[in-house]
C-alpha cells in the first residue's frame, strides 16, 4: 500500500539540464523567469543606448538622455515596441515611422548646412 503522503515523496521539478526549479508551482516559475528576463533586457538596453549615445555625446549627456526620459516618452516607446512585436503590419508601421523620422532629421541637417554656407561667418 502506498504511503498516505505520496505527494511529498515526488522529486522536485527540474528544468533543462536537470537543474531544480525555484518553485514547484509552474506559474510562479513563469513569473520569476519573466521578471529576470525583463530586468536583464532593460539593463542590456540601457547599456546599449548609452554606448550608442557616447559616440555622439559625452558620457554625462548620454546618461542624462537615457535616464532623463519622462513618463510620456517611456509610454510612447513601450507602445511602439508593443505594436511592432504584435504583428508584421505593426512592425511595418513602426519601421515606416522611424524611416520617416530619419529622413526628416537628415533633411533638417542638410537645410542647416545650406543656410550656414549661404550666410557669411561675420553676419547673422
């Protein structure tokens, strides 16, 4: 006859490579994994953003640009990334918007260069 407490005799659940999982409840393990992956992804994203900005700005300005985002900017970035992840059409919309912004920025830069060439250095 099996013991009355058969559930406690079960081996602990294991993940890939036989490593024990933090909790016997699958939902808890998913929450833990989600938090760890999101935190690691956020840290990696911040380091990458700073690294890209340091090429154009000094370290203090890059830190201010990355850490100084407001709530509206953060929500807009989250919304755009969520839209781009959900469907190929969303990805196309976000990529198209980004391409339009790049072309706009380049046009403004070229226009400023043209104005700088037309205006002699001593006049305003």
